[in-house]
C-alpha cells in the first residue's frame, strides 16, 4: 500500500493547476469566513448585512454541525494545498471535506431552515459538494489510487 504522504513525481497538468488555484482561492475565502464566524460571531454577521433570522440561524448551529463545517472548510483548504504540492494525502483530505460538507448539507436542507436562511445563495452548498466529490475522483485518478 502506497503512503498517502508521499509526493508523486507525476506533473500536474494545466487543468489541475487551474482547478487547484481556483479551489485554493475559494477555500481561502471559506477559511476567512469560518474564522470570522467563530471569532466575531454575531458582529461579523451584522457587518455582513445579514437579517436577524439569518444571524439566529448561523449562530445557533448544533455542535455536530460546527464540527462538520470545520472538517469541510479546513479539509478543502488543506486538500487543495496538498493537490498543488502533489501530495497523495489530498485524496483523503478531499474525502474528509466531502463528508463534512455532506453532513452540513443534510442539516441545512433536511434538518433546519437552511435554505431560507441562505437566501439566494442556497445552491452554493450543493454546488461545492459536487465539486468536492469530483475532486475525490480527480485525485483518485491523478494519484492512481486503487480501491
């Protein structure tokens, strides 16, 4: 079994660089949003122009949702860096991010009023879930991971 921390000597093709850089920028914004949400809480949401309903929704997540969100955000950020550095652990990190994202999507769309709270950006979690799932398969192929 190959180690997941080894670099591959295989060069990342141009599309890997484009996808990786776009995901790095996106995940950097996600990390910023995560940190501001955790550190500043309501003040950050008020400054962002959220309604009282949205503020209540985003400040009252159950602990398991906060854990899922944390895994989703940091998993994607670290996975993207690992992909750009061609480190095999990117595959595992994308899987962790996908699991965290799926848990958050379950909460947002099945167990809460997430769709209403997100307003016009409600499709965003679904879109990012699809992108992360695609990245799991991309890494599986790129790193030639047998399952």
